């Protein structure tokens, strides 16, 4: 998305928060600032939502969603995993 004005800021913030919540629900707890894969999925889901194509996101990114969820689950099982 190439948006060069600030009139969309509130809508984009809302879409980003919805995307974070959706992916947290699907994958488990992650830090969007530290996990690049999670950040990319948040941006991609937001892009789909912004373009009214959200119904295609899960199918198009199923592999990445599953991979992120699996890596989060495996990290949670490590004895020294930070919560």
C-alpha cells in the first residue's frame, strides 16, 4: 500500500490491530516488533483487509500461518522460553 497522506491513519491503525488480534488467536502469543514473520503476516493481512479481499488471506497464507503457529508452540515448550 502506497499511502502518502494521513487521512487513512485511523483506519489503518484499526486494521492493524484487528490483524494482530486475529493472528494472535490463530498462532499464539508473539511480539510483532521482534518477530519478522509475524510482522509480515500482520502487514499482509492488513493489506488484504484494506483492499476488501480478506476472504483470500487465510488460503493464500496458510503455510506461513501454520509455520508461525508451530514455531510459537515449539518455543513455548522450551524450558528457558521467555513468557
